[in-house]
C-alpha cells in the first residue's frame, strides 16, 4: 500500500511539473524534480535519467567554477 502511494504521489508531482512547464502560472521544475526522485526508487529508467542529469549538472557547475577562477 505504501509503495502504491509513493508511486502515485511521484506520478502526481511529475504531471504537475509538466503542467507547470507548459503553463506560465507556476514553475514546473519545483514539482518535476521531487517527483522524479520519488519514482527513481521504483523505476530503473527514471533512475538512469536522474543519474544522467546529475552528471550533466556537475559537469556544468564544474565549468562555471573553472571560469570563475581568477589568474594570479
């Protein structure tokens, strides 16, 4: 029962996030990311998607840190 509740809440957050990305009323990523994190526990493709996105994020933040270093 708890597993079903977690899956339904994750799906609800993902749907709300997608709706938020389409409509200018609310930010979609606020709902989309937690929904994907919840679903990653139960669905391996979602887990791979999050792993890929985390790698891209770390790659981009590493580039930003490298660009902000001032030469001595």
